[in-house]
């Protein structure tokens, strides 16, 4: 928990310029949408998902394309949700957006009416039997009452989000889409409890990197007779890893306290191109003219040089060497 709080503090107080914040948020959105659907079998690559979300036409299975667009809409809904209470109507609406044009209309945004089982996709073995359909309305009502009446003083918000994630998976109230709804609900609980952390993070990427570990952590609760410890440890570790990664990236972009002090605590107006230039220098140590075309194939060298000159003027980078040996590096 200490790692999460420390990373949260750095991320929320970093002197990032608005354009950089927008870039971090967009990157997190793309990663969340891609990995949140890929873990369920979506075949689109991260690059294809990014192009699709940017409005480009791509070639792919109709269902895969629809799933990506749907999950983007779910995350946008969570981003704009400004009420503390999470009702059944809200959850059903999230499900409706998740499976729009994927499930038959009579199963969209409604609790399942039949018994289902969860099987191992590799072996066909039944790994989980959710509660009978007749119990779902009562279970969901009780579950949401707990969410809405439990304050951060009563129960840590991060643990609450982990429990919410698990309970949605356990109750399995819908015919399909329960995993995405569970992950969306955990994000909403975190956001409501003050842990939206500028919307820079993607828990879904952590789950999708090792999906077997994710599913084993969820299944551990049943094997341990309802003990959530292993699952919650996994959930907390995932958030800690993701926030630490974001924290280190922010610090590596020269937005730590040193830069804040040198700028007098002021935010500088930096363009998207300049962000890309600084990131390239940070990752490679320096930038030379020969890399201009690699970074900006459609932009003239003179335009790139103007952007660099402005970054030098703002004290973010410096120029060393002469003529063909000129290199641009971050200013210490």
C-alpha cells in the first residue's frame, strides 16, 4: 500500500504540462481498452486498437472492432460519472455499453435467467459455477448496498475495489461481458474513492501480460473457502506495479522536483511535437539531425529545428557539438 500511496503522490503533484497529461491519459485509455478486450480473446493488436480509437478504418473481425469501441465508451462513461452511488441501473448501463451489438438485445443490460458455467478455454474443464440465476437480484442488491454504504474510513478504497472486482466475477450476473464489467466497476470504485490518479494507469495491461496468473488469483478465493487474501495481494501488487511504472516515466521526463524548482513551479507550454522530441532524447540519451525524419516523416527539418530552438530557450534541452556532430541532450 505504501508504494501505491507514494506513486500516487508523485503522479498527482508532478508539474506536467497539459499536453503531456493529455498524452498520458490517451495512452492509458488505449492500453486499457486493448488489454481489457484482448484478455477476453479479442484478436486486434495494440497498434490496430490505437488506430481504431483514433478514428481510422482497420481490417478485423466485426466483433473485435465492436468490443474495442464499446469498451472505449465504457471508460468514457466512468470518466464522466460524477455521482458517488453505484446503482444497479449504472451497472446494467455499463453492461449495455460493453456488449452493444454483440449480444442479442434481450440479454443486454439484464441479469441472466439461466445457469452458466465458466470453463478453461484450453481443456474445457469447468473451473467455476456461479450462483443460480434466481439468486442474482438479491446478491446484486446486497453487494451494491455494501459498496454504497462503506466509506474509506471503514474500508480502504483499494481493497474495496479489489473486493468489488472479485464479487462481480463471482456473482456473474450477466450472460457475457462479466469480466469487462468487473474491471470497469473496480476502476469506478477507485475513481469514486479518490484514486482516479489523473486516469494515467491501466490495470488491464497487468492482467493481460500474464492472464493465467490473473485467473488463478481469482480462482484462489474458491479454493481457499472464500478467503480473498491471495486475490487482494495480487490486485494490490498490480496497481503498485502500474503506478510505479507511471511514476518512473514521469520522473524520467524531467518533471521531478528539480525541474519544478528551476521553473519556479510554473508549467511550460510544450507542443505535442516537443513532447515527442523530449521523450526520444530521454529514451536514447541524445537526438541528432539524422533522426528527424524517423520522428517526423511528414515535417520539414526547419520546423523540427524551430521546435528544438524553443525547447533550448525554455531551458529543457541544450545543444552540444557543431555542424554534423550536433547533438541535443536534456539539460541537467
